[in-house]
């Protein structure tokens, strides 16, 4: 017996995660992007990451055609960008309302994101209602700032005093 989807969702809300926008661009579908929290590193040698996308979203179409995508980790001032790319507006509106440029691999890079990874698809695995896309990292761009976090259905930020209140362990 497995847990129900609502019970599973409730449990997963207790997992704090960073917030990212996955972007793609292709000749047929143009620019596409969506907010995700299911993102992880896979390997350092070669550098690989994974991201999970619902099979019903149109961002995956551009990834399928171009076999390239970017993962843009949002900073703590980009809650509006996360909301913009989470599905309430058209793809055209998402990119019109967000500063971006074309990266070295031809995919959209969000200008103010904390970090951007440009990837080529290495593998795509179906898992339930989602695709697990494993990408090899071809280019990266890191900027200063703090991450936007998501926990219990709300955006969060790191506490300013975190380092001051953390006891060292020897």
C-alpha cells in the first residue's frame, strides 16, 4: 500500500528547497520557462544535474527539440519571478516581464538569478507524472546573493543572523 497523493504532498512540504526557473529555447517553440523546486546535483565528474518536469508542461517541448536547457537558481529578491514562471501567465508574458539574455548554448539565462547552469540533455526518464531530465553542465554563471527558499507552501529566506548564532562543531 502506498500513501495517497495529498498525504505525500503534505509530507514533501516539510522539505525546504531552493527555487529555480528552468528555461529552454527552440526554433519551433521559442522561449519557454517554468518554476521548479525539484532540482539536484548528480555528479561532479562529469558535471551533471537533474531536474523534474511535469509531463504536461510546455517547457519540456523546447527541451525535447533543442536538447538544451538552463537551470536558473533564484535569489531572495526574485519571488515575483518565481510567481511569474509558475504558470499564471503566458510564456510571452513571463519573458517580457523578466530581464534575460541568450546564454552561450542558446538558452535563456535570467539576468539576476543567483546561479545559472546551461545544460545538454543526457537522459530523460519517465517517473509517474513527471520527466526526470539529467543534464550535463556545459556552462555556469555564479553571482553574489542569497537563495530564495520554499518551505511549507511559502517562500522563505535565510536568516541574517544564521552564521552569528551557529555554534561551531570541532
